């Protein structure tokens, strides 16, 4: 299991150039086959508040290019990791930080954490995939209301909306996230990665295409050591020991 900690606590882990570089490096490490689950969290009292607005003091240069160069490759790298990815939202998640939390497969939230779209509050449109992820997680109507109001959502409300899986007492978030990540890491990682691909395609495919992709990926899964182990364990009436191979 790998924990990626966004670490600029003085500014609630807002992204500057150095943090983009560190995040890219960590996401490369996360691709290692021996890493079977990833936790994304923040240092200090925030999760991540997106772009460091101090970088706009001198005016905004080509923001589209900055997104293409920094946020977009990272969110694609995060979203396409073929293993479970868990956001442990320890504090406020805003702007691109909210989008990154939503790009993860699951979200655990500290009780005091909050969720703020933020973009509209400074006259921007949502980016870093926020429109893609929030619409898929919440549906159009809630996505529209929330992204266009920019209002702060409590952890309890985020849970009621289905945005977060669990709300955890503040001091226990890291422990709970590590426990859940360990459980996820013990699953047949190849099958989990392919399930992610299928879920991603499901919103875009017609039934015939989806059935075909399921058949293709099942042929891959059936060739794995984890499939052999799963069947053996079932027949021998014991717990399986999956290796992710
Ligand atoms: O060019 C590109 O790359 C474009 C990409 C854009 C992607 C984006 O993410 S755009 C959205 C950027 N983010 C925001 O607009 C969020 C701005 N922050 C806030 O609205 C609030 O701070 C929060 C709702 C997130 C949290 O509120 P609160 O009351 O819990 O904390 P606070 O007191 O406002 O903030 C604490 C400190 O963090 C404070 O510094 P100080 O006064 O203690 O020295 C604050 O200035 C700093 N901070 C918070 N957000 C940012 C930030 N500093 C720099 N950049 C921030 N985004």
C-alpha cells in the first residue's frame, strides 16, 4: 500500500509547481505492481484546496496550458491506476483538490472535513475533471446546484449525498484509511483494476459493447494466478491468499 500525502500544510496543501512535480513522481511510484492500494490524503488541517491563488497575484498566464501541463496528466494518471485508490479527506477539499478526491474510487472523510467546489467563487469554471466526476457521483441536478453555488458541504451532508463512503472521527481517519486500504490491497488486484476499466466504460458503452469488453477482460482474469488461487481456496474451503498476480 502507498500513501500519497499532499504536503503544503500552511496553505491547506494548495498546488504550486513543486507540489505538481512531487505529485507526478508519487503517481509514477503508485504504478508499481507491488503497490496494491493507494491512499491520497493531506498534511495538517486541510486535504487540498486546489490551485495556490498566490500564483495569480501577478495575473493569470495561459491557464488552459497550465491545466494541460499539470492537473490534467495527474488526474488521468490517478484515475487510470489499475488498483484501488482511496481518498482520506482529513480536512477541507476545495477546487482541484475536491476534483482529485472525487477522482478516487472511494472517499473516507474526517467528521470535521468539508467539501467546497470553490471555482465559481472566484469566477472560474470547474476543472481537473470536477464536472466529469461530480456529475457521475451525484447526478446532473445536484452537480449543477453544487458546482454553480460553490457552497461548502459538511462531511455529514457529503455522506448523505453518497459522495463519501464513511465519516470517521477526526483522530481515527488515518487508522481507518490504512485498515480499509489493507483490506482492498488483499483483493485480487488484477480483477479490481479490470473492474475499474469496466465501470469507467459502462457510462459510455451500449450493452453489446459492454458485454464484449466484459468477455475480453474475463478471458484475461481467468489466466491469472489469483483466479487459480480463488478457485482452489473455494474448493478447499479455506480463505484465499491473493497476490495480485
Ligand atoms: O492556473 C491554474 O492552474 C488553474 C487551476 C485552477 C484549479 C483550482 O483549484 S481553482 C480553485 C482554487 N481554490 C480556491 O479558490 C479555494 C480558496 N480557498 C477558500 O475558499 C477557503 O480558504 C476554503 C473554503 C478552502 C477554506 O476556508 P477556511 O475558512 O477553512 O480556511 P482559510 O482561513 O480561508 O484558509 C487557511 C489558509 O489557507 C489561509 O492562509 P492564512 O490566512 O492562514 O495565511 C488561506 O489564505 C490559505 N488558502 C486557502 N486556500 C488557498 C490558500 N492559499 C493559497 N491558495 C489557496 N487556494
